[in-house]
C-alpha cells in the first residue's frame, strides 16, 4: 500500500550533533577516494570491465553501517536514539509495553528533505497463529516444563490482545496482516500511528489519524531521514524492550542484532543490571566485546553521580565477568534527558533534582579534565553523547568500515590489473605484430577445472568441519546435562524435596559458544587458504596464456565474509526462569530417578533449538557464504580472461581503432586510479574472526 502527502520534514534542534560522529571523517575520506578511483577506472576501461566497476560502485553507494540499540523497557533507549539523531521527539519514547516494533532510522546526508519516506511492515498471519497456538516463547517453555497454568495464562493474554486489535482495526484486521504500508513523508503523528500504542480506538474519530491504530500489529518500521550534518549514511536501529511477556520482542531483538555489527546496550543507572537486564547480558555475551558498547542512561536520576557511578560500574563488570564477558568492554555513563535539553537549548527548564545531579557531576569532572565554558556545550558534554559518538565512530571505522573498504579496494585493484593487461595486449598487437590467439574454449575449460578443484576442496573441508561441530555440540550438550543430573541427585540426597534446586545454564552457553567459535575460526582459515590458492592458480593460468609477464599482472584473493554472531545462544530457556512454574515442577512427587529423567528431557528439549540454530542458521550459512564468495570471484575472473582471449583474436584494424585520441586520457585515468588504490593495502580486518 502506498501513500503520498506533502509535509515538512522533522526539524532538528541546534547542531551540537554535527560533531557527534566526526570520528567517521577518516572513513568518509577513504570512501571518497575509492569513489574517485572507481570513476577513473570507468574512464580508463571498456565494456568488458563496466559490470565489475558498476558492482563496486553499488557496494560503495549502499554502504550504511548500522548500530542497534537494545535495552529493557523504561531504560530511556528511545530517548537516547532521539538524542543521537538530534531530532528530539521523532520516535515516541513512552510506548505501550505491548509494542514490539523494531524502528530503523536510515539517516542520510544526501537525501533531500522532500524525499524522506517511511515503510511499515505488519506481522504475518502465520506469526499471529503461532502465538495463539503455542503462546510464543513463554508458551513453548511452559509447555515443555509442564507448567499448564502459565501456558493457559499466556493464551488468555494473547486472546485479549487479539480482541483489542480487532476492536481497533475492525474487519480489516486479518487483511492487514502481512501487508506493508509506505509513505512519502515522515512526521511524528505518522510514526505514532504505527509505533506508539495509544488509548482504546475510538470509532468516532478519524481512524487513519488515530494514535497507535496499527501499533499492535506493526513488526518493523523503516524511516528514511535527511540528515545533512552527518558525514555518511548511518542506520540507527531502536528495538523493543526485552522484558516481554511472550518473549516475542526478545526474538525480534535477536534478529535485529544479527543484522548489525555494532550493539549499544542501554541500562538505567537507577536499576543497572536488574533481573530483567540479565536477559540482555545473555545476548551480549555472544557478541564480540569490540562490537558492544554499554551506555548507562539516566545518571540525572542519581542523587550523587560522582559517588554512585564507580559503584555501578564495578557492579556491572562483576556481572559481566560472571557471564564470561571481557572487562575491556566500554561502559559510558550519561543522560539522554540532559542531551535533549542541550539540543533544545532550554537547559534552564531542567527540573531541580536533575540540575543538582548535573552540577555535582560537573564539579567532579572539572577536577579531572577541562570542561566547556558555554553552558549548553557543558550540558551536552556531561550527557555522555560525545563519548558515545566517539565510541560508535571508532568501532565503525575499525570494523564494518575497514571490511567494506578492503573488499572494494581489492576488487578495484583486480579491475585495474585487468585493464592494464588489456592495454598491454593491444600495444603488443600494434607494435609487435600478430600474436598467437588464445583459444577461449580451452581457456574456459581450464578455468572450469580450477573452479571444480578449489570449490570441491573447500566444500569438503567445510563439510568435515560441520560434522566436527555437530559432534562437539552434542558432546557439550551431553556433558552439561550429565553434570546437571548428578548435581540434582546429590541435592535430593542431601536436602530432599523441600529445598528447591536450581542450576545455572551459563556453562552450557559457554560450551556451545566455544564450539561455534572454533568452527568459524577453522572455516575462515580454510576459506583463506582456498581463496589464496585459487587466485594463484588463476594468475598462473593468465601468465601461461597471455605472455604478459612484463605487465606485472597480479590477482588478489577476495576478502573473507564475516561469520554470524551466535546471539541466539542468549535467548531465554527454561532454566533461566526461576518463577512459580519451576517450583511447581519441582514439588511434583516422584522418585529421584524420575526427577533426573524429566530434567534431562526438559533440558534436551530446550537445547535442541539452540543447537539446530547454530548448525543451520550460523555454521551452514557461513559455509555457504564462503563458497559463494569464491564462486563469484571465479565468475568475475572468467569474464576478464575470456574478454582478453577475444581481444587476442581481434582484427588489427579494430585494435588500432581503439587506440584513438582518448587513449592518453584513459591511460592517465588508469594511472590515477592505481595511485589512489596503492594507499589501500590489505589489512588484517578481512582475516579477523568474530
């Protein structure tokens, strides 16, 4: 469904946010230089290279690093996202607890305000049906644990939720499921209609403009926003809070993290790392430390920030350590509330308690570093937003940015080498006379042989690693369950059934995570070796057939794809929930052996989906990505080689015709491109394993 309306774009406050991501400037400079290099290659090349150059241009144009913000409800996550964008109240910060919308803000410095647009996607009927039939994740856990009361309670809540949705949307409820609504404008009212669940739907109002009309069936919102102050395109992803009755939002957050290299975990200073936050920590534990930033929000609510912040930091680090998370993770303290006052310029409107907390923090910080003298700049500095912008920029530059730069530069250098080879062949035809034509069919068969051997070898190595991973995961599962059952029996023998026994599944997650990390590291090494071997074989094939060794022809292997993050390991399982269902399960009268058998069956049922996700959605997908990258590389080189083979057979008059008056200009463009690309040496980023 498509809608169109002319409306003014959101208005930004003062431009304090202009310097928020200035740490991205080196990356922006590199991207611009690559763009110039590709333009020169396009001017220097011919039709045979145009497709490869356009593909690289597309990668450059589409580069949009993303940052996912996660946190529990009321941590101030959305307010922080609004402050980061410098757009005040664009996203509704006070959403209804039912809301399960992932909102992606696609910020672009090149998008004209008149071209801002929005896209809203609804849950599919199948997803609703699954919720009603199984009760979502909580229903699944309750069903496995035999917690019939919890399951019935969840189903009743879901039925109530569906009935309210019907009352809100009427007969069109079923028709809307699975649909997409698109708009050629953005404003706060539009966003609230899809993201913020308001009061009960009033049939007497204008339905299309009612706040929250579609919010309870909206799954995701993509907002494309003009931000001229930004140095490059950036996607900020705001996720629903993870403390969800049905754990729908936990799964949505898991999927959002998968699609982003960088994650900002937002905690509330007044209740940092509460029981609910442990769900967040379980998710974060599976993300490389370098790709995580913890922002402790709402320090404005602390009575004495200078004294309380160190205590909160120590508590967070202790909890992280218990989940196997490195102490090197960056923790930033700040206040989206202060940032919003700085952006609006209305720092005098700050409530007295918040202002007092800020004054205490300013006095303390002044003893350690120089602070801005301008009041607005001072509040902005103490809000923590500049530190957050710096941390985000550093990670984008060294992570997603470095990987993209390497991939594009590698492809561009290979194109430049192909153009040089084509140029050298034309020169030889003109100045040295006829040369031995290259048999294109025979050359194609030789490339096929290299492809078949290399791909077969890589596939076999990856298959062997998948088998080894499967065995390791099963061993980890068996080891964990066996130890847990032993602990259970020992507890029963020592304390009987009156003392409720629990068992921490952290060890299981560590074992499964370690198994996947070993697999991804070995798979990456296999891919790197096969990529390198293939590029060397193709280079030798080129030299054998075209006799252009004087050109200094080189062929770089493609960079490795990145393995997926096993964030699914952090999702809630039955052993994480120490509520009433566990007590009732525990107090069912049965023998000690029956306890062990039921516990083993329960844990096996909980672990099976996690293990299957690691194997099917992560390990197998990574193997396929490694193979696909190699296949794509070979196809690209095949096109180059066969184009050169055709040139070796071309009529001399045609070759002379190509050496027209623009030859010198094309040669200068090629040299300029090579000069630029020399500054982009192969880095370690392509070899890093997540």
